[in-house]
């Protein structure tokens, strides 16, 4: 018996000794287009002091390397996105499925779409210089070379950290609804109307998250996410990372040996329009507010030891349903007939149609670091997806990075397509309203996966509304119930099997209430009339109830946090006592 024990110990010891430490390599290259080259809207007239960046991290020591990359461009789509991932994967010695590439989405910047570039050339259409990809390929090569140089100097990460903070007076809901439930006004990034700026913030996620990697010297890299269109003003012809890039730069000055990487969250229907009328001085106001939130999130960071077992990567291929109004022949005709002036979507849409016709699937992925998760999602997602992700796993620290593959364009919730508005209009959203359950199911599978280096099976795809063959198909997995949320007739009566949150801010609890109802197919609008100092929303509360209703949750919270609430139909108003 003793001899057997000794043999087992000898067999197990080498594996422990040979366990690789987790290392983090950082890379950062210039992604600023040269003078005269095309951006999304205008050619480059001047290059300012603050350049556009392509930067990220490579995480090694737990399976094949993982690469996270953020680029200060408006979007990276289709074969352009494929090319980025392939090149960075090769440089890092990994596979493309373990590479996530995202755009910041500010508008004074280039867009990258090699599929559109190829189609425009094949059609012989002149003047669409924004699709010319020579400069984009230069940046891809720069990033790949930077990764190859960085890997030998990667720093061992002994700890990981998570922090978050509320960003005040930046984000606001873009889509303002009228009494008929349809969009009455689109509150763009710079809203001139004082009346529309006076409207409430509406549905947003004001939280900036901070995921960090540390060694004995301090943070190696800080990865932040925040959901908001990153525009203050644009169309001057000056490449700019706008206020998120300035906020990132400010934070970098406080930690010069730390790489700060910022990802835009699900901000498709979120802008700074309530707090910005387009005045140039507002850029720095917004930047400082976001930088303050980033600082607070890092200051509040809780660190924990990091081992290779704490790192994981999950992926699932997703085929998003094509918008039924998009037809290749019609788009080609429009391209040939429309003068190429400014931003015209027909080329982008044609590229997406071709990708869908080829059966292309987008890799939706998730990084696991301890009890944190970072979802990597495509397109211009509505904030409802981000709130739903957090509601799916309130026991974890969840961050959402959107604006991955930009091919789908805007991705709204199912009910938003009936509400109308620019974001779900024929030139903006390239997907069908049935996209919501497909994407939510993919998100759910990734967030529930403990660790899945191999791809998970794809979620079910809604069939297009056309006649199908009479052959018997295998039963599809059950889709989530939130196919089309409708306003609850009585918000207080909406039932939850359980509702449990510990030491959560009141404002976060309210968002979870709405997201949980949304997942059940019921829409609840919650308005928080906070105190001027925001102290009501910042109160820490604990909720633990079984077989409860929204009304019962609010009743408990009102006693704990000291507020009064009024429920009228699907609307809930909360104010201090």
C-alpha cells in the first residue's frame, strides 16, 4: 500500500511542477489613418495629438493563448474581422476562435470590411474609398508584429481584480417613446433640443466595469467596459478616439506602466444626448466623468490570486437571422444608382447578405477569469442585452464587450422593431426581429459554461417566414420565453420564482427587476427620481425572496432603503420618502 502511494505521488508531482504560470503580454500600435485617406464619413484633413490605437492583451498559461483586442475604429466587419482574428491568432500561436476583436465605434475613424471591398471591386463601382483596405491591412500587420514582440516579455500575473463604479451624467436612452409606444424622438449623441435633453435618462447601464491583471509592481493591464455611443462631436475630418479614448488616456497617465484597454458595451440605443448639445467643450466634460468612473472602479478593485485554473474560454457559433427586406439584387442596384457621398449603408448591407447566404456563423465568446465573465458580442447591441446578461448570472461579475463583428449592424430587442426608430430602420439593422432569442440563448450557454475550450453547440435559429419542406425535422431546443416582451398590465403582479441579491446598490437591483421581467416576456419601465447627490440609488440593500412578485420586492426594498413607489400599469416610479 505504501509503495503504491509513493508511486502515485511521483506520478502526480511533475504535473504540479510543470504547471505554467499565467502571463499577460500587452500590445499597442498606431491605427490613425494618414492625411487624405478615407474614414467612415469624411477624408482625413488633419491628424491631432491624440492618435487612434489598436491595443490589447495576450493571456498565456491556460490552454492556447487568448487574445483580446480593441481598435479605435467605427467598426470591423465580415472578412475584415476574420482577417484581424486570423493574423493575431497566428502571431500569438493560437486559433482564431480564441481571439476577440472589437471596435470602439467613434465616428471620426475608419471602418474595415474586406467583404464589402471585394464586392465593390467586383461590381466595378467607383468612389467608395472608405472600403479600400490597404491601410487596414497595414494596421493588422502592425498588431501581429507587436504581439510577436510582446510575447517574450510577458509579465506573470499573480492576481486578478474586479471593480465597478457608476458613471454619472454621461449615458442616456436614445429612443424616446411616445404615448402610443412608438419612438417619438431619437436622442442622438449631440441633441440640440432642450426639451428632449430634459427627458429622463431612461433605460441605460451606468456601470463601468474594470477587469485587471496584476503582478507585484501593480496592474499589468486594465480592461474596462462601458455602454454608450462614444460621440461628443464629429465630422470635422480629424481622427479622434473621442471622449472614451481621452478618458483611457487620462487613466494611463496615472499608471504609465499599465496598458488600459477600453471596450464599448451594448450601447446601440444609448448616447450622451441628454448631457451633450454638441458644444465642443462637452467632449472633455464627458471624458472626465468617464475617467472618474474608471478611477473609482480601479480604486474599488478587489484582487484575488490567479492560477491557470482561473482562466477559461468558451465559444459558440451563432447564425443571426437576415433582415427580410435585404435583397442582394436591390442593394446592387442602389449602389450603382447612388452617388458615393458620406456614409451609405448599401455596401455594408450587401456584404452581410453575402455572408449570410454563405452560411457564415459569428463566434460569440466568453472569457472566464475567476468569478468574472467577459462576453464578446457582435454588432451594435441594445443595452437590454447587457442588462439581460447581468441578470442571467447575478452571482458573477459580468462585463459585456459589444461591437465585435460589425456585419449585423444594429441589433435590437424583438419589441424594438415594432416601436420603429432609426436604429431598427431599413438602413441600420441587418438582422430580423427574431434575433433576440438566438443571441440570448447563446449568451446563456456561455455564461453557464464552467469552462469550454471547445465550441459549444450552436443555439437554434428561427426559420425565415417562408414555406418549408415537408420533411420532419429534429426537435429544436426550447427557446427562451422572452420572444417579444409586452408591457405588463400590472407591473406589481409580475411573478418571480426567486429574487436574491446580496449587498447590491438599489439602482442595480432595479435594473435586475426589469431585466428579469424582460426575460419572461414582460416589459416594466422603472423611473428612479433620485436625490440630487444620487444617494438613494447608491444605497446598499439585500434581497432574498422566494415565489415573489415585483410588488413584494419593492415593498421590502421601500422599508429597507426608505423610498415610496407608485405602480401604474407597466410603469414604476420610485422617489425618496
